[in-house]
């Protein structure tokens, strides 16, 4: 199923259906998932309808042994070369004259 042309509400509902099916496949009741996660049964019911906070969804996935699925859901993102360049800032192109260097040279000269 492609989520490309779906509304955010429709995607959330589909994910809720998948969460419910995963719970049923694990042969667990909503009450058992609630007990494992420390949530109440109503929260599990709402999650299965697509209305859930991210932290609660992660807790339910962990209780179903599916936390590793999050790596496929949202894989780690690498920093793009453009972002890296912005973070790095301007690099020095050449050395500048510093006043300390001038003073140090004067001190090294003999005073005669």
C-alpha cells in the first residue's frame, strides 16, 4: 500500500489497523498490551484507531517486540554535504597577521 496520495488522517488510521493486527498476531488483548506498557486500555484502543502520541506508539511497539521496525519506518538520516558545509562555516584561507607575532619578533631582535 502506498501512502503517497493518502491524507495524514488516513495514514494514521492505516497504521492503527496494522498495530491492531500485530497485537492480534501476538495473541494479546488490549488489556494485556496496556499492562505491559503501563498505559490504560483506552489509550491502546485509541492507538488502534490511529489516535496516539508518538511515545505511546513506541511503547506499544516495544511491548509487541517490534521496536526494531522503527529503523525501517524512519531510517537514520545522514547529513547532506550542503548541511555539513553550513555547519562547518568559513574556513581560513590564509594566516592573518597577529599583533602577538609582531611583538614576539621585536622581542627576539637584539637590542644593540
